[in-house]
C-alpha cells in the first residue's frame, strides 16, 4: 500500500498517517535537492539491498537524481514512505528507519561544496555547526523556516516552521551533524510538533 492510499479521516497519527498528511499539504512548488534523494538511497541500499532501492525508485517516480537539481517534495516523501514500509520490520519500525535516513542525509550534504564549507567553518565545533544548520536547510529545501535558539553552551532548540520533513528525519539529521562535528553523548528529541511547525531539543557532552 502506497502512502497516498492512507485515508486521511483525522489528524495524522503514526508515521504513515503523518507522511500521508504532509503529502496532502505539499504544493507542486515544494522541492528537495537531489542530494537528499541520493543520500537516502545510499542508506536504503545499506539497510535493505538493491531490491528495496528499486522499489523506492519506482515509488518515487524517478530513476536517477542529480544532486543539485530540485525534485518534487511529494516524490521524496513517497521514497521515504516506501523505505520505512520495506525496512521497518527489520530495523525497529518505520520511525527508526526515517531517523536513520535523516542521519544519512548529512553524508550527501557534507560532501557537497556548501557542506564542505560548513565543515570547514565549524572547526570541529558542534556549536558552530549547529549555527550553520538553517543555511544548510535553505540550500536544500524550497520550503520552511529553520532557526536555532541556544539555551546553554552545549544545548539548544532547533525550531522549524512550515517544514514538511517528518520529525524523525529532523532528529536523525541533527544527531548526525552534531556527531560529525565532534559532539559526544549527543541527544536530540522532539519537544513538540504541531502540523508543520515544531521544536527539537539538542545537547552534547
């Protein structure tokens, strides 16, 4: 069953409902860079092999993605939904899969020119890395507003508004970025999510 086949009779509940709801709200002009697709497919290949990759490509509606070309958000959400459905039983459920795909999204971005500059400018500092995260999102997504609010020297909140990515993906992205910049004992958790807005608490040791 595809994500579109989920009947939206009430507010989103569970990862399938949530993805279907987000897809129903997405407009044609909402896009995601191809590097997000490619990074997710690298993770799918690692977790499930080529058969699952082919299924995800079929559901996403594309056979190939160019890193810096923009593709419809709905195609990305379909790809995520297929991966979560295919891999969930083996990897702790759909939410766990979405979080892992979020972590892998960093690899593609950090290998890009913008990502390499972010790594260079962070100088191994998780705080400086987090300060650059809103710019990373703006270079990768055509939608949403993201900001960082500091609540301590090594803790804060990542705030999103009008952002279509699933919460578990955001958690994975933030975990991966903090760890890639030298953060230890990294913790990321959603504080609250309401429709397309939310806050994620993060900290490191």
